């Protein structure tokens, strides 16, 4: 007879050997716990302080400062510049103008090769920088 692990036993009703020793003289867990109840207090629920008139207890703490507003503006213009550069490079006319003099820019099937994709990626990064500088100077 063979069990699920593939070990063959001598008799079909034989029990598998124990993999750990039983502890007959072990202390039961109930004897280890104190009979007076739990030793630690339950977690406290945070309670808001008593609101005074004209002041709510849960007022927002965010106050936009000038450096934070400038940081948000710079990130927004960078996002717009990345989007515009990707849209411009994906058009067929700028792509053909960039890749017409680059050798091995297209595969035999007319698809842009890895070399051409690298050239377009570098052009997109340069165009993103130019657009970001233009938008920052125009809007800021």
C-alpha cells in the first residue's frame, strides 16, 4: 500500500510514524494564563477634543505655501511638456525628418528599428526639455 507521499507501508492498516514527539508531561495553556483576566488594557479609540465655538475639531492642516505652489506648477509644466513631445514625435512628418538620414533606422518591412527607436527617444527627451523651458518661461 502506498500513501499520498509515495511511501510504501508493510501493512495496509499501519499508521505512519510520528514526525514529532508528543509531550505527555507538558503544561496546559490554561494553567499559564492568569485567572484575573487580561493583563493589558484594550486599545484606546482616539477621541477628538471638545470643539470650541467657531473652531471645528477636524480642521485640515494643509496650507499651500509659495514653494509648494511653485513645485506643483513646475511638475505640471513638465507633465504637459512630456505629453506634447511624445505627441509631436509620434507624428509621421517629424519622425520621417529625423530618421531619413540615419542608417538602419527602418527594418526591411518598413517598421522603425531599435536604432530608430533610440533616435526618436533621444529626440523626445531633447524636445521635452525645450518645451518645458518654453512653458516655464511663458507661464511662470
